[in-house]
C-alpha cells in the first residue's frame, strides 16, 4: 500500500518494518488514544520490549520487538519525542534529497571533515547520515547537532552503535522509531574531525563513478 493511499483515510496510519524486509500497515482508528500511546512511548526502550501487540476488531497481530527495524506513525500532527542530548533535530530524507543536500557526486562542494575542528563548541552543524541495515534498505537522515568538545566528539558514533532505539521526524509528516540493533553501519557527511586511532584512511567511491566504470 503506498503512502498517499494510507494517509488519506481517517485514523492514524501505522507502519511496521520487519527484519525480513516486509512492511505491514495498520490504522489506529482512535486518534486521541493513538496520541496517548506514542506520548507514553520511550524511543530508547521501545525495542527492548518482548513483543508489540496490535488488537483490531477482527484480528490480533503480534510482533517480536527485536525483529522490528522501524515503526512509523504517519500522522502529520504527531509531535516528535525529545531528541538525544545536544541533538536538536533528526529528519528522514528521500535518497534523492539526501544526495542533493549532501552533494554526493560533487565532493568539491562538500565541507571537509577536518573543518569541523574549527567550529566553536555549541555551534550548530548539519550531518547527513546514511544508515545501513542488515536486511532493510538504507535510511537517510539529517542530524542537526551542536559541536562538542574534542574529548566528546565521538559521542554520536557511540550513540548510533548503542543498539537502542531513536526517533526521527518523517518528511511526509509524522514520526518514526528506528531500531539500532539492526544497524550494520553508517556513513556521515561530513562527519566529525576526530576519528579513532585505528581508523583506516579511505575515500568512498561515488555511485556515479561505479556506474561509469561498469559501462
């Protein structure tokens, strides 16, 4: 079911993305009760629950939370939960919007990673992040974060590798919960200046270059 058809009807659309790549869609008919549910939800702990039960008039669906990759509340009026410390906004982008805004294929327009070392602590910066999952298409997001002290600069790497849950605003309206336990890796543009001592120096091969080499 496409996003336009599911969001046009009454109630609050709900979409469950599972670890096998399938997506299940539901409608929460009582909008006020749906709001109470998501307001009481704790994103960091949501996927630690043993199961998620969805009870309908004629059906019951049960999902193992550890096998859920993401949950989307497709309600434009749904307010997002509080973001992690020093993170002011997280928004999902379409692949094309991500490529345009991160200047993929145009490295001469991208800020260099080392340039973030000259920013002042507390300044806001945008980081475009591609999240890779084991059995799910990549998720593209932009983080609006504050520049941290050099000693704390790898906080976001530890957060993304924490295997907990985090929340993001959806470009079409609504919010999503993402299960970082399914994360296989990520790529950040530009990323912070400081990297671990054992980091390998390497430049990404752009998709446009791969297509040209294959032609």
